[in-house]
C-alpha cells in the first residue's frame, strides 16, 4: 500500500520521541531487490514499510531524513557513521 503525500509528510515531521516500536518495521525484514532500477527500488521500499522515515534496528529506533541537495548516497552516509562509531579517521 502506497502512502499519500499528506501521510508521508506527517511521518517525516514526527518527533522521534513520539515513535512507537510496535508501529515500525524491523530493518532486517525489509528486503529490496537491488537489481531493479532506483525508482522501482524506492517504490518497493515504500510498499514494504509502514514508515519510510523510521524503523527498528536492533534495540534502537532509527529515524532518517532525506536531503534534497546532497549528492552523497545513503551508503556513503552509513560508511561515515560506521567510521565515526569505530573512531576510524575519515
């Protein structure tokens, strides 16, 4: 089920303190076919998730935002986060 623009905006604007784990998907349960083009992968993700801006990751809730101007990919950002978390110089 695809969300409406209004529902997406509401989810995007939610405060992380208002999110409930039971209302979110577990990250490891969302599997996307990486062989598909990007627009099809995005559609598949939106169809499979309850909230594209937040999900359960282990014992944490991960809330994400999307930049309209950055050319860095999510993978780039995740690598940067992993390096910071393990104190590897960037």
